[in-house]
């Protein structure tokens, strides 16, 4: 699992997106791990299954 911190701007954008989608306002402390879990999920989903053979 990635253990990096998002920028304050990225966290604020995530908080706004989360509020727009779910009508729940997160604190920065709540938003940081949720945003990181989402990024990890996306990273894992978008991995190529295999490399094409020439």
C-alpha cells in the first residue's frame, strides 16, 4: 500500500468531490486515508493484465 501524503490542494478537491457526491463533509484527517485508498484501488484496477506478445 502506498504511504504518501497528498497535497493540501488535492485533499481539498477530494473533500469537495466527496461532498458533492455523498453530501457528507469530511475533515482533512478523514479525507487523506479515503483518498489514498481510492488511488490505490484505481492503480490496481488499471494495471495491464499482460503485455502483448510481438
